[in-house]
C-alpha cells in the first residue's frame, strides 16, 4: 500500500534571512509573497541564554524592501545588542544583497550581508 499526499493550497515563495546580534540572540526573518501582491514578514527570535523564543508577524507590507525595513527596525528597537551578522542562506529571491546593505546603512548598521554564507 502506498500513500499519496496532495497539496490543496498554493505554496508561497519565501526569502529567509538569518541575523545574530552582539548579545547572542538569533533571528530569522521570513518574507513571503502573497497572492494579492503584498507580502508578509515574520520575525522569529531566539535568545538561547535565557531559553526564550518568540515570533512576530507584520502582515500586508507593500514591498519586499518595506518588509525587510520593518523587520530590521523591530529587531533594532526591541532587542538589546548590535546586529553583527546577516546571511541569506537560500539566495536572495526578493531583496538583493545591495538593497539590504542600503537599508542597513540608512539605519546606522554597519555589517556586511552574506549570501549562502559567502
């Protein structure tokens, strides 16, 4: 007997971005494309030293760069410690490395963005 799985919902393309800060927190920004042309952004935060994690969702962003900007502003405002590392582990489907660095620079964050660890 074999099992078959049917997908009954559309899949969304996502853009994962990993961040770390100077106090050891880890963040995963997940930007997803929605059918209506908008995008959603989730920010997952993990603070391993205190065994705490959370997820925050910012729906209906008008652009990918706006979604990234919102996520960075949330992390910068709500968490202690400077952002030290940013990596795009699965390429950059929505926001280029250059566009990310421009947004970070405008916020006074001086970090080199990597893509696939490079």
